């Protein structure tokens, strides 16, 4: 099992360059800041490929789901992740299956605002560097620190795995659900101290090539050193008193932890 620490360039994460895409009658690439652009077009693929701008950006974000659903993503000449906003489970299921060639990530429109989105971009930068060096699928969701909202997250997990797996056993789903609940419960109770003014950010990701599932969970608490804490606990004590850590250690093949963010990959 590997434990990783974030290596930041110059002591900080580099700001990603983003293209926000909406539909429109004319194409107009507008600079909306130092690192983000707004593209209004009805033909995103032609616009980007003809202008050969795809290599200049880190992420593409479809704010218009209808435009995303009508775009032939596989014709885009880039390896950069493509995000789209969805508003219901149907859009989620159909959207993440538009391509196996590209990284496709779904953002739940109601819960991911501008502030949270920047955190999700950092999470995906880490998923790419530490876990996925080839295309993957993911869904991203944010909720307030309430134990009740964990139930919605488990529904989201069920919809996601049903959309990407041809078949999945009850035991496999039980393991996925168990690990997710432990991670989210830790974030709500121990990270955010049940403060409903604080957010929990969740990314569920699936590596296309290896057919493995992973979770990224970030709270707004002070964080802790997972590996150091784990090493300080005797095995029997870990099993009895630290149930969440024990399960994560047993079921996960790779664990990344930095402050209040943990990313895990489930063993095959």
C-alpha cells in the first residue's frame, strides 16, 4: 500500500487553465480571467480543433448539458478532462458514458458553486497525478455536514456503478458502500465536527483501463496525517476502536492523504 504526500511546485498548486463552454449562434472565445475562458459556440469540436487550442488548457467544462449531449466528444483532439454539469440521474448516467477515450467528469449542478469547483479541480489534478494516468470517469458532489446527506451520496454511488459496470455483485457493492460511508462519516463527524455550515466534497472515480473504483473526500476541518496515525495504533486496537481506519486499510490498495483530503482506490 502506498502513502503519498502532495508535491507542489513552488510550494503551491498551479492554477489550471479552464474553458467554460455554452451554446450560441456564434463562436467567441472570451478571456474571463488569467486562467479561464468562456467559449460560446454550437460546434465546440470544430472551434477547438481548428484553432488548435486544446493543448493550452487543463480542463473543459460544459455548462450547457444539451450542448454536451449533442457533442461527439471522441472527435476532440485532446487528452484533457472534460466536465459537464448534470441536474438529474438520467443526465449523469448518459453523460459519463459518452466516451471511454476521454476523461469524463460529472458535476452536480445544484451543489457545486464556483468556490467548491476550484477544490474539485485540485482533487482531479491529484487523481491524475497519483492514480489515473489514463482516461477515467467520475461524478462530483458536495453536501453540508449532515449524516442524513450521506444517504444521498450512497444513492449517487449506486447510480454511478450501475452506469459503468456491466455487472456488479452484491458483495462488491457492499464493500464500495461500506468504504464510502466510513470516509464520509469521518469527514462529517471528525473533520467538520457536524457543523452544517461546512461542506464535504466527494468525487467517485472509475479507472477505465483497470476497472477499479476510487473515492476522494475532502472536508473543511484541520485534517490529519493518515499514515502517521495508522502507524501509531496497535493492530488489535485498530480493529476494535478505529473501525473506519481499519476498513480503509484493509480494502484499499492505494491511499493518498494531504491535510483534510483523502483519496483511496479500492482493491480489485
